[in-house]
């Protein structure tokens, strides 16, 4: 008997291929993101006159607007501008956002702070910038996998429907 159309047992190679492509993309993206931080050049930053925003109780480092800015953890040192006293009642994120403690917010309008820190970013024409471009490109490719799966599933269902109507009974 000559069968035409797609059969369910032909799905295994297609599904296996899609799963392998997804796994390889995931591993590749993870590896590149880990390598990105390792090859990034660290820069020293100094900012003066940081002031706490009264409504959010935060400050954002000016360098945080750089492409893929990353504040190296535990690298920031903040001192009181008026007395050169080290400040410790704050938290900071790797994105460069400083959240001030309550006692510092009370004096935020009369006291400014100076910060020194270490950071890195994707400087133009550097290996880390090209790696970020590759990560972005692969991330865009991975978003197509869902569309490909839907199209393939539709093709399989359509093939099954057509093949079931196409069978002729022998009398």
C-alpha cells in the first residue's frame, strides 16, 4: 500500500532537531554572556556631588547610561563631601543605582556625596561590544524557534488531515 502525506512517526527527527537546536542556542548564549564579563575592560569612575532624589531615595551614577554598564560589586566607595567621612548606609546595584539609608536622606538636601567605583561597559569597537552584538543576534534567532514550531505543527496537522481525506476505499 502506497501512503502519501506525513505520518506521526516521522515527527521524532524533527522534534529531536528542534530540541537540540534550542539546547545549543541556550548553551551558546549562556557561555557568551559569561565570557562577556570576563573579557570586559574595567574602568575607574569618579563622580562628585551625588544627591539623593527625595521621591525615590535613590541616586543613579551618570556612567550608568553607558551601553551595558556594569558596576563591579563591592568596588564603590562613597564619602561625605562636607566632612570627607566614609558613608556606609546605602545599597547599590550593578546597574549603578544607589539606594540611600534613612539617615542619609534626611541630610540629602544639604550634603552631597562623592563616589569612586570600578565599572565596565561596551565601549565602541571592543571585543565586548562585538560579543554583545552576537548575543543580541542569537537571542533574536531564538525567538524564531517558537514561530518555526507553530508552522511545523500546522504543516503536520494539515498533512494528516489531507492524507486522511485522500485515502480511497477499494471496493
